[in-house]
C-alpha cells in the first residue's frame, strides 16, 4: 500500500515526538532509595538460671568487660577484712607503677614499720616478720601483703607510697568516690578495722580494675613467694587452680566473717570469659570459699550463646520509587555471647542508593554484649536493574 506524503510526515513526526519524549524522560533524576530496617530486637525477660548463690551473706557476679552481671542478698556496707588490701595494692601501683616483670624500687623497713608489726601482733592480726633496715622490693612487699595477707606490710606500703596511712586513706576514698563505689569506705590499709566496709557488687567492680594491672594480676595468682626475712610465704587463697581460679583475695575477721573476691577464666562455648565474683559476710572463710565454688560452678548457666543474624538473613530493604524492592542482607552470620540479664546491643547503617548490583556492600552491622563484639557487612540482595521508561515518562509529564 502506498503511503501518502502527508501520512509519512505524520509518521515521522510521531517517531520524532516519541524519541524526544524518551530523551526528555531519561533526563529525569532517579531519587535515591533510603534503607528501611527490620532488625529483630534483642530478647527480653529471659528466665533466670539456677545460680548457686550462698545461703548466707551477700554475693555478686561479674565479668571483665561488662562489670557486675548479677547479685544476691542485700547489697550493703559490711566489713571487708583483708580483701581491703586490693584497694591498698591498687593505690600503691597508681602512685608507684610496676610492670609485670619488674621488681621495682627497694623499700627500707623503719621503726614505724616495726611499731606496726608490734601493734598487729598484740591484736592477733596476720603478719610477716620484719627487721629494722631490711629491704624489700616493691613486688616483694606487695607479695607479703597479698599472699600471707600481712597487715603490717599494708601499713608499710601505704606509708611508703603516700607518706602516711592517713595520706593513703585520703587518696583511696577519693578514688573510690570517683568510681561510684557508694557502699565502700576504707578506714585502714589492712582491712583489720571493722570500719573498712564495702559490698559484694563494689568488690566485683574493684576486682575488675585490679585485673587490668598486670603486676597485680600476676601476684594474686602466685601460690607462694620468697621474702628476705620471712622466707617462703604461701597464698591464703586455697582455691587457686581450682576451676581455673587465678585470684584475687581472701579475708576473715570476727566482725567480717568470711570474705572472698575471686577471678576465674571460664570457657563458655568457644569464648573465654574472665569471671569475677565476691562473697561477703559468710560465717567463716571456709564457708566463703565453699560458697564461691558453688557459685562459680553454676555461672555457665547464666550465659547465652546466640546467633542474632544468619548469613544471608534480611535485615531490611530498599523500596524504589517505581515500586521494586531490594533486600538488605547480612553478608555472614553474627554470633554473640551475653549474660541473660544483659542482652547485647546492636547498631547498623546503610547508605542511600540509586544504582546497585546484587552482593554489593551497602552498610554495616555491629553487635556488642560487653563480653565481645562481632560485625558483618550488609549487602544488596538483588540488582536494581534498569529504570522503567514508563516511570521516567510519567515523571516528566507529572512535573513538566
């Protein structure tokens, strides 16, 4: 059929119009898609495990990292006995730093130190013998105070580091106040005074700080040490080595009863957790140690191993202007270990997109429980593909 010139002109005009509209349509900007997340929240209201809390006194459990995890009994100020020597050791090391492998400067025993020895001897306190002019290294003095729990060496160290016991007391109580240890008041360097008080939760907090000092962590894990005059002294922490216990300090007086601040490296699943616990106001030191064994033996039941995200799991989507959706997926699985009362925290972000291919990284996901963290990249779960020309033309006509 022969097409007239007029019809040819109409046809060419129509084609040119379509081409023109197409070109105009392609100039329409494509709005970036904003990520929309739908990440499952951490679990809540989990059932409490059967922890081996003591039948008397108060107790607390914690871990290196998150701090106090749980407690039992009324958390109130009670005498600490010799556990207070951990405060003294921290104060001394803050004033006279000591690396893990160092012995430190020498301390010369003075008449004031002999007087302290005599005073504690009369009162029946724990001691190490000293002589006038004897010299101990800083590490040996700390060993004398922490292993056989020598009250006289606590006073010696306080005077050496702070000029006087009163100078030490002023420092340590300000130090504790800054840490927020509201149930703690230190009235002497040794803990022999019943006015030196704390709570199980406060002791767990100070225990966590003590373990950050390599020299102190090393000393409290020693079974014995050799001193210039006293000779071989033994650690009063009889549970060292049991259930991976590696510290920290025992204490007992008539007023305090039995007290025990302990630490242990516990394997929970594939994670090693430094557990820190405290038992106070037990009937005796042996009771405090026994209570601690039961508590440590049950601690694993309070930890939960979970996998909030599996590899490829969707955590959200992009909704494109023309209606198509592109999933946002986890590139890999994200495991976590957490305490049943303290679920993990999570954060995530992704960029806005206008073009993307499947598998391309768009953001990140982070997870942390205080016991350790993990992360994964977030990737696009599909190609965006081409922008539909009908949508482009519609946008051009809509806003022209």
